[in-house]
């Protein structure tokens, strides 16, 4: 096998990253935290995501009048298990050049907890790591919010809150 | 968290994470090629990393690809480093604001 075959290539193009976290909560509460405008803002740098959350609907993550962060379509919406979205980063000219990738959220109950897996794929080869670099902070903030009811306040985690 | 530290307390496992950090999503064969170790040995180490949540896998056709999952390390960071990083982060963002103001003038 040569090197190229050994690495991840999904859907014929681009690379992928996978992030996993265990959160002590129910699939329903986890789904709510992902799709609720207010809850989402509390662990996503203070940025709210607005959508109707129906298959084919659009979503937009922004601080209105301040900055647009990302947008795209909800390709698959299967509460409280699976959400597949197209993802176009908007926060800078550099990331806008990267075009559209795909984000898949998968929730699996494990005992009294849930495993949340976020797969960010269809990224270009050598994609700008800003595109997926925020996921660890977002997911640990989501865990903190669901398990303690509090906001994660490490540097940068609420960058746009109150903007 | 015990499992994370146990998994990290081994040079071969740290090297496996380095390989995945360099290039994410590799098969067992690709990882094995670069280590002076049997396939079985590499598998054993990968299993410890998986149990600690530091490596996740996805099936692609006949192959299982391994991905570095940095989230458990992020949780360690937040527990002990977060508060120390804060003054630096705010100092840097103040500096950025000052410089940008300078540039506007």
C-alpha cells in the first residue's frame, strides 16, 4: 500500500477529522444543547446558531451585526441521534477560501452517558486548521454546560459573548 | 482521566499520537510501517489509546482508520492550565487592540 491509500479520503476528496467526548446526559438533552440557539451560544465562543432544524433547512452561526461565523444546510436531521450539515466557514477571508465541508454529529447512549462524535470531513487536502481547530474547545464547553450547568470560561471560549 | 495518563505514560503510544498528529486518519498498516514493532504490539498500544479516548476509529471499506482525538487532552488543559493561560490571553488581546489602534492613526 502506498502512503496516499493509507490515509483518510472521504467521498473521493479531502481529509477528515474526528472528535469524541463522553457527556453525562441523555440523548434528548444533548440534542437540545446542540440545536438550541441560547444553549449553543454558551459553549461556541458566544455565537448563536439559528435554524429550523428540518432536513434541507439552512442554518447560520453569527453574532448579528458583528461577525458571521459559519453557515450551511442541514442535510440529515434525525433527533436525538444524528445531524449532518454542510459547513462553510465565514469568519475570515482565509477560511472562506476553503469552501464547503461537512460536519456530522452522532449521539450514542452509553450507560448513563452519551458518546458524542463530531466528524468534520470533506475538508480540502491541507485544509486550514482553523476550520476544525475549535472543536475540542466547543465540545469541552458543551460537556461543562450539560454536566454542571455552568459556562466554560477558559480564554477564548466566550470570545464573542456580549459582543 | 486515569486512563489518559496511563495511555500517555509510554513512549511508543506518544509516538503513535505524534504520527496521527502529523497525518490524521491512518490505517494500522501505515502506522506499523514506521515503528520497529510487531503488528500485534502496535495493535495493543492502539487499543490502550482507544480506551483512553485519545484515538478514535472509523471504518472505510475493509480498513479501520485511526484518528487523534485531542478532546481528553483539552479537558486536562482546562482543569489545570486554563486559569494560568487567562492573563496571557487577555494581555495579548489588549496588545492586539493597542496595535490596531496605532495602525488606524
